[in-house]
C-alpha cells in the first residue's frame, strides 16, 4: 500500500472524470461509426451544441439538475455515473499504487473495460478502438518497469485470442450440427446468416485483456467471466426469456476482478493444490 500525496489523488480523480466525459462520447458514437472528435456534443433533445460550462464532468449535471439548459430534456444518468466511475478508478489507482506507470496501466485497463461493458451491453458491439487500441496500449505500457514484461504481454494477448478462438470454434461446430440452437443464445438472424457462438469482438477484447494481465490472467478472466455469465443467464434461459448474451460485459467483470484480486485468487488456488 503506497500512500500517495492527497493532492496527486485529487488530480488523478479530476483527470479520470474528464476522461470519463470523453468515454461517454466514445460509448455513444463509436458503435454508430461517428467521429469522437467532431462535431461538438449536442443535446439529443433539441440538437443545440452544449456549451463548455454545461459540459464540466459531474458538476454540470448537478448544476443543471440533469436537464438540458435549452430545452429541459432529461440527461441520462449514465453520463455522470460513468464520470464518477472513472474519477474513482483513476483516484483509486494513484492512491493505491502511487503516481506510477503501474497506476496508469491499471486505470487505463479499467477505463477500457468500462467502455467495452457499456457498448456491449447497449449495442452488442465491442469497438476496435477499445479492443485493438487497448491491445496497443497494453503492449506499450508493458515496456515500463514494474508490471508484466513485454514478452508476457504478447504471450497473454496470443493466449487470450487463442482461448476465445477455440471456444468459438467449438461453439460454432455445435451450432452447425444442431447440438445447440442459435435461438437459445437469443440471436435474431437475418435470412441466410449463420448463427455464431461468439462475436469477433470478444476475441479481440481478450487479446487486449491478455496484454494487460498475461496468460494466467486470461485464464482467470475467462473462468470468472463465464461463471458470472452463467449465474446471470441461467435463470433467464430457464424462464425461456430470450435475450442476446453480451458476453463482453461478463468478460469485462472477470477482467476487473482479475486486476483487483488476481494474484490473491491464484495464490489461494495454488495453496489448495499444494497444501
Ligand atoms: Zn436540449
């Protein structure tokens, strides 16, 4: 436990909130293939551009009481919640790891996971900017001292992609032979479209995860993600509620747990094997 200067933790939190504001733009625009730079943010209600003083993370939402200044349309609570989450992630990383590249790596990774969970939950899409862009960031950050080595990052990326590729190949094989039905996965297919067990976004996402947490982290992420996914979706399947499974959301939860408690969980598991 490193005790960072409180002022550094505050600056990290402010930076995190600003990054969260940008993440909101990315989550809204990337699945629509829109530029995240231009045009400036507009109110979805009246279409008027949002002034900078109405676009201050967290504070503007509170000052405007969650409504557009021009037309009074409600602003989604998702915006301040994402800004609060990234604020706490960046402040927490610096408080726990000090002003270090390890803190930057943990905070960047968590921010990417949040973006992936949101786009996958809302649009069933994992943008390449998060998965492949994040893979580049993970490998670049591994070159800094303290974390996993660049070799471990590359091995982790290959392991993440290969593991999910194998799961997808097995799942697609079972689908093609009618052992499981695409409708059980909640998929709505276009005519002539083949059902797929996993999307390509999940594979690229796990390559990104592997570049941050290595191959052991990939295995733990896949295990925890599948475990949470089954816990959440088994009741829905039993109730015959058909909803597409945003697997990336559960993988993101598994990866976040791996980041926070991976060494502790793996150490506990090793102690069970060799008491
Ligand atoms: Zn408006």
